[in-house]
C-alpha cells in the first residue's frame, strides 16, 4: 500500500511541475511590454483662446454627450487637429485665415 500512495504523490507532484512550467504569465508580460513600447509620450501644455472659441469646445462636448459619445476636452482638441491635418494646403490656409489674432500669454491680473 505504501508504494501506491507514493506513486500517487509522485504523479501529483509531476502534474504541479508541468503546470508551473506551462504558466502563460511570461507570455503576458512580454505582450504588456510590447504595448508599452508603442505608447506615445503625452505632453502637458497651456494656451490662450477667445472665450467664444473656448465655449465652442463645451458645445461640441455637449453634442457628443447627446449622441451617446462622452468626450474630454483634450479629445475634442485632438480630433480638431486630426481634421486640420487631413486638409490640403488651400483648405488649411482658409481655415487659419478666419481666426482672430490674439495676444499670447497669460492675461494680466486686475490690481
């Protein structure tokens, strides 16, 4: 009887070793590394724009929300940049010509 018990224990131990060797965790770790390598670094910046144009961002966000697609302000701006990037030179020139020239920098605080 003791040999039967030892044989069963040996089979169980061998099965555990095989499970440990077949562990897919290293494959997942390699997949995660490859995803991280493709992520682009994000940059934080600030800018100045007229109040009416800033309000337009809120209007676009509201329209997206009503359409069932909630978006963030940065997503609205990035979508706009993508749309501008897809324009040809003449279209881009017309779009930029219609913008009001503003003074850059932070507004002065009232004294």
